[in-house]
C-alpha cells in the first residue's frame, strides 16, 4: 500500500513515520535507496567510516513529508502492530515506466551521486536517467538546512522539467515554487496502477456523508475524504459539484481505493503539516467538548485551546462493557489526556481512560535515570526480560539484572504478565532505549544516584554493581554507563589476593566510595573500604549510632565488622559512611553448614570484616543478621513468603531449624514465618530420636504439606525425596561446592593467623577423599575402630562399624582408609575402609 507520511522521529537506524488516521510506521536505514544501502554495505565490509556516508539525521528532519510503501505488518511481543515501510524510489515508483514519464509530473527521488554540475537522482524507474542541475536546488538546499550540498541518500520532491528519448533522459527541478505549484493533470496520463500519494489534484465533490466526502478527480478516478481530513474551516460547507484542490493520501494496491485530504498543509507540495507544541504532550485537559462521535472509529473533541483532538474507540472507556455511547453526544464534556500527536492528521490523539490520565509516564522523555517504576513482563529472552512500563513504553532488564544473584533459570521465577518493581539504569528517549534493574539492593537503595562523572565528587557513597573482576581490581558500574575502578588495595581492609574469586560479574556492591574523578577523561577511582579516609586502617574508630536512627529491611545486604565474640554468636557493627549500627550474628547463622559455623566462630577475631551479610530481622531493638548462602539466595530470588496469606501447599521454602522437639522440628523462614515438620515427615528413614537427625540452626529445604489459615499453622515435610526441585544432583553439587569454598576460606584464615595445629587438620593431606595408610589401635564394643599413623599424629581417627565394611579389624593391623570428614575443633578425623569408596 502506498501512503503519504510525515517524519516524526529520526534515529541512527530508522525513521519513525506518522501515517494517516493516527498510525505510525518505521523506515529501516536499509530502506532509503539502493545507492545508500550500497554505501552502508561498503562501510561494514571495510570496517571504517566512509567520508561521504551521512547519517539519517544529517539528511532528514521531523516534519518532512515522504512517500512510503508498506513492506510488512507484524505483531510485536507486547501485542502492538509494527508497520515496516520503505521510501526507496524503486519500490514507491514501481508502477511507473520510462515511457509514462511526462513533463510536470511530481515524483519522489533520492540523490544517487554528486556530480560537478548537479546530481544524479534515483527515481526508481527502470531505463530512466534523471539529472538535477545545481541551479535548480539552491532554495531547496537553504530550506532543508542540512549543509551547502545535497547528500547521497537524501529524499527529494522533484518536478519533471524535460523528458528526452522516450523517458530515458529526464531533467528535474526541486525549486520550491515549482514544486509547490505542481498539479497532477489528465495530460500526464496517470493511471490507478501508477498513481502516487502526495499528488495534488483538482477534485469535484460527488457526495457528502456524515463520515466524509466522496470526490472525483482526473476525470475518471474516485476518492474518499474521511472525517479527519476535511478542512476544519469548511467541514460543514461542502456541497455536490463543488470543485477544490485535494491531495492523494493513500492508494490501496488491490482494491485501488484512493484516500484524499482537503487539509491546507498538504495542498502545496514541499510544505509541512502543523506541529504540536512540546509542552502540550501529556497534558491533562479537564474539560474537552465532543464535536462528533463515529461509532465505528471514535470521537472528535475540541480542547480548551480550541484545537481538535481524536480519541479512538478503545480510548473512550476502560473496556467495551463499560462503554456508553450516550455519553458522547455533541456538547458533552469529558476529562482527557493528550497521549500523542498525529502529524498527518494535524490533530492531537487523546485518551479518556482513567489509568492513562493518571499514568506517571506517557513517553520515554518522562522517565529519568534512577526512577523506580512498575513494569509488566511481556517477553523472556536470552538477553534478558522485556517489560512494559507504560502505553508504548517498553524496557529491557538484562539477564545480569534479574536479581541480586545471576539466575540460571529466570523462567522459574518470572512469567508473562508478572508485575515487577524496577529501577531505571539508563534512558535514551531519542533511541527509545530503556534499561532497568531488578537488583533489590539498587531498587531499594536510598543512597545518591550516580548518573554522570560530574556528580562523582570525592567522598560520595553510593551503590553500584561489579561488571568485571581481574587481578588488578574490580570495574564497578553505576547509572547511565558511568563506571570506575576499585584497585586491589581498596577492595577490603585486608589485602585481596584474588579479586576474581571474591567478586563476580553482576554482584551488587553494598557501598562504594568515590576517591577521585576526572570527568573530562571519564576516569573514576573508587573504594569498597568505608572506614573514612582511603588507605587508613583503624585510624577512624566509629561510635555506635542510636539504633532508632536506622531501620534495615529484611534481605538488605550489609558489610559488618566484628566487635565482640560471645558464646552463641558475634556482636558486629554495620559499616556506614559516618558510623556504625550494632547488630547480632548467631553462631548458627555464620554458614549453612553446622560444622562450618563453629569453625568460623573460632577463626574470626575482633576487627575482622565480613562482607555481604543479610538482614534477617530488625524489630527496632535488635538487628539479626545471617551469612547462610541458601537463605540469602532464597530471599534475593524471591523464593520466600512474606506473610502467612502467601503460603500455598506444595511450595518449597528455604529456612532453618528453630527448635528440635521429640514430636518434630520447628522450622523458621525469612520474614518470621514458622512451621512444624512432624516426626513422620522428618526423614525418608524411620526416626527414633529427632535429635539424631536435626540440630538447631541447620539450614533446610521444606515442603508445605498443609495449612490451617484460622490457626495460622502449617505442616511441613523435610523428606529429601519430597523436597527436591527436580534436579537433585545439581543441588547436591552446588551444596558441596559451597561447603568446600567455605572450608577453603577457613584454611586461609587459620594459616594467616598461624594456627598451625588446626590448619594442619584442614590441610590438603587430610582433605576429604584423601587416602591414608593407618594402623588399627583399638576396636570398640559398638564395632567402631580407632586408628593411628604418622600422618595423623595428635588426632583421633575413627571409622564406624558401617565404614569398616566386612573387614574384621585386629589391633596392630595395617589398613588403607579414605578421609570422610575432619573436625578440626575436636581434632577428629572420620575415615572409611569400604572397598567401593576406596576404588573410586
């Protein structure tokens, strides 16, 4: 279908085109002309910029009228129709042939090459060579204001001045007065097969209807003027046989239906339609008056400034059921909001929908970096998740930003239609680019938003996220692509030998301090150390803040420093920019693994810094923190319930044992929800004594079996067979990996503090899986055995009856054993002599 359109927006890769009846389409950069596409391909092949290749913004401006042809209509992921167009003369003028070209015809052409005395113009007609002399372009070049010369790829309205050799040679003019005065006549032999939009014709009124005017033109053609394209000054004064100028708006390729416009701005080729003042976009009009209602299309309104506006049928009410035609009689008043402006209809587009009138955002220009916005998920892709923020506004949440941790299977957490609360990382209205984050630490942050290098003043404390970790330090990114370097010595109060192991891509940094910034060079030096002056260790002792000044949210990540060690936990201070808040980490919350909890408590000393600890509860009197990785991941990935009303049978929840009773185990979850796992649901094995299976503080995954809403109680199952999410092997390996990672940290701490006796118990020669040569010392009544050996001097080495296998042990006998577990605090080593384990 051929259409006359008006350029609405220009970007690097496309032109956004306003089409008749409030529609919009886009012209990709590859659909300008053959000569321009050839230059683009050449630039890509050479890998360097071509001097004579100009960008679209160098040649096109909003308000320019262009002839287009529809190449495809597709439905996008959010349900909106996408109209793809082309302004390539080869496609627009494909109905013309060289012999049909005649003097006075108004054609669209594109500059193909620049010559000494003029320009070769591509008019898309096979066999025709069109030339435009320089003297015929002077006032056109001045009006366009795109430089002293026309450029390859520039679209022009051209009048044929001379035709030679049966149309093989054509001379053109772009003189503004000649173009504006051009008129399509019968002598030019136009047919329905080659009729072009943009042509101005003399038309005669044939019939006037409530929906528009039917007209005849070029002696035998019939055209329709709809209600939006009648001249507003004369719309009530049309009569049969009246003759006037009209402009062709569109030509349907198969039905040959021709639409015309009688609006004055289109009756002089080369002109531009009226534009809306930028201040009116998004304005709410308290009282707009209905001028006309068309039951199949919508309604015309008169706004408070006297201009006309159109509301499509779907924008007159919330839905079809609530629509009342009687409310749209001429003279009725309504509140509306201007949501768009149709250049081709010279009319505002308005909506009467309450949710649009009250909407916070209507266009990309309304959104600012750092804004917290609500979005609705409409697509999940490998690069991330697409969300709809408003009518016609969509954004991308990159995979890295779907949670505080990298999600391996985001489709398990998010579904199409989910409402999400996110924060704007970057917004580029010109390119309609909106990048968002769902990282809780950023969304909930109350610290300043760092969105430009000029804002990065030394001493500023803010939140950022790691995009790269190398041996020299970490690259941290903020908003609007602002990024800086945290050198190795500024990563923590103690030297970090391997930053790439301590930090990972996408990790949210609890807080980061600006040390130095050079805005001109876009250089930014940062620190993760919040102890006052950079490089000072222990020089600024902070006094505890009054607890009432700070309130922490469950799930909030903080860095802490150990103040005091107590029997059942650690008293710590939350590291702040100016001081600290006292909090508590129970020993059982130092790790997911019970044995590791005790080891960590033993290893840590006053003054040690623990990064990325999560707030578990803050009741106003005491802040409880946790380092349990499984619990932290559950909160960050939203695999939690915040209240009893959210609980459903079948849910898998991560929590920790609160109490072990003879009749079962009480399990607590983040946000204070608790449940009971009865004795029969505690294990796949028969349970004699509950204390043999679970201990207080142990991390567990529980399945909700039933709920009693009235009594606010729920029953759980802790059976491994029922509490797997589907991939038991992957879950087991992940747990083992976390265990070995924590054990490695403890080894390093012990070696650093030169606690050689305990470090030896955890060193590589006694690591789980290692083979040892031992001597049987004693066999006990319960069937277990004690061993000795040169490699285990000073340690108690035990194998249970089960792990002796079928072997009968005799004191003094030599035996080969495999290390199962090392309890460094108790100086005990547990081994196995079973053949199936030794052979692996």
